[in-house]
């Protein structure tokens, strides 16, 4: 016997029964992001490794430890994308989009890849849905984007998600903060984890992002980035808060929020869920402003702000909510042994007319088909036998109980549609 081959560790299969939740999240995002004027962009799953090294940053966990990098047959160093902002920026630059319109709003969705330790809500292939607004440096753009995420979470029915915001300053004010932070961290070197002792040399901001409790305690007592902001950065941050207030978007200021990517300037934000099911993977999304990244990638001087939400984590939360997203069949057609062909034809016609119809292609006894009808969760069952075929009349049996409804075989779709939905239905398992 051949040996069974399993999927790759940390990479999940999404099967019917679960995929409906994903589709709900994706279609909600498409509809809502469309209302805000965001058009969809699709970039390849693989990019030149240098793209991520130069934007996300060499010393970040993502690029330094987590990237799937390989050489193709032509000897080029390529990487599976670990995130979506850099690829979208690359496409924006490559297609000179800034010459065609002053402001562009894009969203994307798809798999991302990071070689991480697998846990609840943390996978090696995971999915993000994200959006980027190019060309507007104003805090109103940051606020509009956050409002879009808030409306998205509302539309999903997810409550108890807190928006955290912070400002990291810019090239004028960050160096002073940086110097102060390094001094402070050096004086607490012994209390930091091994990783952070290295980060201290290479990328000290990352220490604030460490998940280790001791490092978090050290960070909490350290210098506050907001006290170092220069005048323009301070104004940007207070304007942003005013606009969020005007929009009725609730937030907390968290001066330790830095995020794990190097490209951010000024605004950074995260949406953090309270639900215990996510354990340490409680951040459902995050983003920020990256006004210098385009230029750093050899592109035009275009400011930008964006975010990415983790779909896997949103789906976990939705599953916890106990809602079902599976669309049950409108009708199950059961047939006697003389009516298989007619049943198959009737099912085909009704599907063309827009009904969701289940039909057991294996045939079998009427009793076994009725069992299958029950399991299918269909609203109605129609039994098609010799008598129904000759009279052209049948009955719709409501599966939730109640009286059967007489129906003409040439008027099934309209009759089904005219029946009021039964109120509470048991979830389909
Ligand atoms: P974390 O701090 O949890 O590692 P991150 O800062 O690395 O997150 P981002 O790069 O900001 O994550 O990505 C945005 C979102 O994508 C995260 O908030 C999270 O919801 C999701 N995400 C990131 N990495 C993973 C992963 N390995 N598995 C599942 N979702 C992920
Ligand atoms: Mg991470």
C-alpha cells in the first residue's frame, strides 16, 4: 500500500462547511471596501526577495526569520510574500499609477506565508485582507481607513475589538527618541530575553513588540515616544484623534505600539480582540502610515497609509459566535424508481430558475432519500413518482413540520419562493 501524504505543517485545508465563513468575511469586505472607493489589486504570490528586505526591513522577524526564500532555476532569489503592502507598492510604482490619478485606493486579499511557530491563530500559510490609500498625507485619510475597519468589524458582527493607536514620529523626531530608548534599554539589558538583547543592537524598537512578559515590563517603564514628537507629527496625531472623535470611532492611545515592520512613519494602529479563544493571537489587524516607503523602493514621493486584517483570526472569532453561514437547499427532490430521469431534469430546470436544489444521484429507496433530505437541511422536499408525473401535480413537504403545499410541476420555483421562511431553523451541521 502506498504511504499517505499529508499537507504541509502550518498550512490548512479549508473545506466546504467551513469555507462559508471565509466567503462571508470576504464578501462583506468587498462590499464595504467598495463603498469606500477601494478597488481590488491582485499581485503574484512570489516577489523578488529584495522587495521585502528593503521595505519590511532586514532586521525584522518577518524578513530575518520567517520568510520562505528560495532560488528559482534562473538563480534569482525569490520569496513567498509574507505580507501585502510591499507587493502592492511595487505594483503601484511599476505601473506609474501616481501619474494617472493623485489618490488611489486599493484592497487585496489572499494567502501570506511566514515560517512561524504554529499556534491557535498563527499559521505558516495564513490569509490577509488589507487596504492601502496612496497619495493623501492628511490625517483624514488615516481616520477614514480606521473607520472602514470599524464598519467592517460591525458588519461582521464582531464586538469587543479595541482600536489602539500611536505615532512613531518621522525622520526628524524619531532619532532623539531612538537614542533615548537605546540608552534606557541598555541600562536594563540583563532583564531582556536573548532575542531582545540582540534586537537592542540591531533594531531596538522591536523590543517594545516582544511578547515576553519581562521585556514588556521593561518596555512599559521606558521613554514615551509621544513625548518626542516634533510639531508637525504632534499636529498630525492630535488631528487624527479629533477626526476619529468626530466619526464616533472609539480608540485608546497606546504609546508602546510599534508593529513588526520597519516602514511605518507617524500613525500606527492595531485592532485587538478581547475573546480568549485567540489566546496570544489577539491582534486581528493592524496598519499605519508609510510616507517614505515608495521613495525607498525607487518610486515617487507618494505618502500612503494602509492596514491588513488576519482572516484566520476573524474566522476563529466568527466561529465562536455560533452563527451559521451555510446556505441550505430550498428543495430536495426525492424520486421513485420510475422517475430518476424526470427528477434529474426537474432539478436541472429549477436550478436554472435560481433555486438551490439537492437530488440524490445514487437513487435508492424513497426511505433512504427522505433520510438524506432530512440531513440536507432543505426547506422542502418534493416527492416525484409516477402519479405526480402523470398528473403534473405534487406536494411541497416543509421539513420543519406543518402542512404540505400543493404545487404544479411547472410552477415549483415560484411556489417555493412564495412560502414564508420558517422563523428559527436548527443550524445545519
Ligand atoms: P503578531 O504580532 O500576532 O505576530 P504581526 O504584527 O506579525 O502579528 P502583521 O504583520 O501586522 O502581524 O499582519 C497583520 C495581521 O495578519 C495580524 O494582525 C494578524 O491578524 C494576521 N497575521 C499575522 N501573522 C499571522 C500568522 N502567522 N497566522 C495568522 N494570522 C497572522
Ligand atoms: Mg508576527
